[in-house]
């Protein structure tokens, strides 16, 4: 990894962590897209998981008093079911598949509430969220829109949404690192050093995003989440289609 690439990675980690700190998602989507430009698919997913584990962990810590532990535990059970299924199937990701799946995920955020009224505060919905969100996160590296469709229509306020989603993502990213651990064998000592150096940048970015979140209204929060994630999804979809062509 060239020095300039490492420097760009650190700057990217700060701003993507800030983005996630504000909206509870989107940052991981952007960071994975950048990593896929320089690393093999499985390695990029594992590295993004390591960095996002730090970012989400700090965000969960900052908002720990707002975490809904009941919802988190049920979602974790769903993740375990999805992980076992993918392990049995010996799943291996491809770049085109990852890009196309991520590209179409934002559609979920625009489904009218009357069509699919999901609510993570309901136990059976939380379990389904864990299966789908955890499974997609393991399969393609991110699952923000999938998880968000269970939270964006819930009666929870933005602080509880951000805190619970952050805690759930900590569990998801830890599972992702374990699932793709063998893919990290190709990383050099310098690349591991860059990842370790990214940790404080992730925490600083998350802290900055947390500060902005406190000054954002619930209405603006949900509207901007949909628009930003949709824009990112369009990029992924275009790249995935270009890879197939």
C-alpha cells in the first residue's frame, strides 16, 4: 500500500465515520466502495469490518444509554442463523454481485409504509431484521438499508435508532471479520499498520458525527438518510452493471 493511499484511507475513515455518526449508515457503504478499488473483495469486506467495528463501537459507546438491549439480543439471534446458513453453503463473494446487491438495497427505503410496515421494536420483526441484515452484511459487506427499513418507521426517536443500530453493527462487523478472517492473510504489515492507525480517525469522525446528530431534527434525519443512501446505491449499481458488461 503506497503512502498516499494510506493517507487517503485515513481521511476517508474520518469522514465516513462522521457520516455514519450522523445517519447511522452510509459511511460503511462509502468506505467499502473505496476499499474495493484497492483490495480483493473478501479482503476489502474484512478490512471494512475491522474499521467499522471501531467506528460503530465508539458510536455505540457514545449513545450507550439509548441502546435497546432487547431488540439487540433478538437481532443477534437472527444473525447467528444467517451465519450458519452461509457457512454451510460455503459462500464466496464476487465483485459484481456485491456491487449489484448493494446498488439495489436503497430501494427498500422507498417502499411505502402501507406496503411493508416493519418495526424493529417488535420481537419477530427484530429477528427477521437480524437474519436479513446480518446475512446480507456477511454476504456483501454492508446491509445498512436492509436494517434501516426496520428502524426508519419505528416509533423510536433518532437517538435510540442510532444507538441500537450501532450496537447491532458492532455484532455484525465482528461476525464479518471472523467469517472472512482467512482473506486477511494477504495483508502486509504496512497495511495492518494503516488499519490500526485508522482507529483514532474512526473515533474522531464518529464523535464529530455524534455532535451533528444532536442538532438534527427527526424529520430531516430520516429524509436525508434516504437521499444519501440512494445516491450511493446508484454508484454501486452502475459499477456492478459495468462489470457484467
